[in-house]
C-alpha cells in the first residue's frame, strides 16, 4: 500500500507541479529571435563532434597485428580497445550543462602593445578607445569600417544560418536602432592591482566589460555561475568567472581579460561568449572520515559492474537504474 501511495504522489507531483525555469528576457524587441541563448547541447564543439569513440590509428595497428599473428587478443571491431575521451560521461555532461549566450553584433577589438588600452569598434556603434586618457582617445588607432548590414555578404551569412528573407529584413532594421548599441567598457587595473601581478605576462591588464541586452530570472534560492564556453578554446578572450544571484538581481553583464597584447581580432555575430550554469545557492556541510563497510561494499559492486560492461558511459548511465538509486515519491506540498 505504501508503494502505491508513493507512486500516486509521484504522479500527482508531475501533474500539479510546475518545474522551475531559467528565464532570459530583453527590453529590445526581436532579440529572442536572432540572438537567443540556447542550451549547451546546441553548442557542442566541432573538435568533439569529429573525435571518434576509438583511436583509429591504434585500431589500424592492432588489426594489422591480428592479421599477421592471430590470435593475440580481442579484435578492435568489438569496441573494447583504444577508447577516447568521447566515451567519458564527465565530458558528456559538462558539455551539455547550462546555457550559452551568443554575441548579438559584430565587433573588432584592438589592443595596444603595452596591453593598457583597448579599441572596440562594433557594427552597432562607433569606435571608442577604452582605458586611454581623454586627450589621446582614438589617436593611435586605425578606424575600421564594419560590414554594412545591407550588404550581400551579411545577407548570405544570415540565410546560411537559417533566417528567412523577411527575418533578415527585420534584423537589418533591428541592427540600426540606437537601443541595440553594443557597449564595451573597462575596469582599470587600479581596481585589482594584486591580481595584475598574477596575470600571465602576455595578457592585457585592462578588464573588458560588455553590457548585455539580457536579463536573467531564476527561482528563489538559485544563482547563475558564469564560465568560459565549455571546451570552446579561445586564444583571445578569457571569461572572468563569477556567481550572480539571479533570483533577485537580473542584469547579466560579462567580463573578459584579453589574452594577448598588441593584437586585433573580431568577435562575430553568433560567436559563443559565455556559459551560464544555474546552481542552487546552498552550502552543504563538510564531512571528512574513514569509509564504512557498507560504502566499501557499494564501491566493490560499482567496480564489478563497470568492469562487466567494459567500463565507459553506458555502464555509468545504467548504474543508477540497476542498483535502485532513485528518489521515492514525495508530495510536493509536504512541509518538513
């Protein structure tokens, strides 16, 4: 009877309980159409997609040995030899956790040789030197003309990523509106002098701030962890990680260090900028102790089970189901 009641409570919870959401909203009309944040599963890096589950070179070598000296072991076609990190469940999960915010404009960033000044030239704004004295603003930089939003190049690009002709027309009008201007600002290194001493020598000391058009809402008790786009290697920008309590503070600006002095690089429309991972704002108590016999027995079972399946992500995913580690049905309105 108790199991029936628990199952009914689970069913009732699914029917009557509205799950919490990660919400993005913008005051700029149309942002949700052409520059919307998306789940990280939509941003799997190309290098990871191309990576085979098995090391092809090792497989070819072993096949040759089998042909010359068989039998010497298990044929690689059975998938037990040369597994790559693509079979690692930890890699799979981190690449699909959180939400990616893409860039909503185009920008060219230029840094001085000493790394103390930055020029930001964007498609939706003019040129502006960041970090320079007022008298020398823009004096040492070459002004660059960005692509015209009405050009064939931009039109073809937008069609290539799935926009219709009508949507492209709206996008062009959107990009010319003053309220869509991209704002780059800086934090001078006087605000973090002791950190500057620890930065890699080739990094610029100016901290770049990008004001975003997005506001983030999370349920009570939930925050957002800001991190670099997971395994999207970028040799120019380094996200400054942080945590924001987005259940009551919704503004979501970004901060970057530029990793090279005296360079010029572009940040293109649609490029991944930052990863947002929702986290529950709850510190778990710390306990450090010797293992119990029950825990050692459980670990032995895990070891045997994983080995029985040649290890890998498949056994990892199946372990919870086989050993019954599932949450019992609980009424969502129950009070402790």
